[in-house]
C-alpha cells in the first residue's frame, strides 16, 4: 500500500506527521502509534504504515542476514583476511 494516493486535504490529518510516520523511524526509537479521532481514515492510515513497517523490518532482517552470511563466507574462503573484510 502506498501513501502517495491518500487525500490529505479531505481527511484533514497532518500530512507532515503521517509522512514522517510512514518512514518508520518510530521503530528504531521503539515508539508506538495510536490514531484517535472521528472520521480521519485511521484504519487506512494504520494499515498503510503497518505494511511499510513490516517491509522495513523484513528488509533490515534480510540485510543483516546477508552480512552474517558474507562474514561466514569470507572467514571460510579467505583465512588470511579473517575478520578484516566485514564487521557486524
């Protein structure tokens, strides 16, 4: 789901805040989000941000798994440079 097609004018939500939440920095800061108020498309916004958050987490997990695999591979295949190529 994308935030690009959301009508911020009609819903009267804070576009700057929702866009910042969509970047998912709240995950790294271990914060939560609670939407309140009548008729502000809370469910739609929560769904869009949740999908983005899961995508971010999965991408971070895949990146760290790749680094781990590359470290193991470099240690097995190049004992001379052991521990010098990647850290993590």
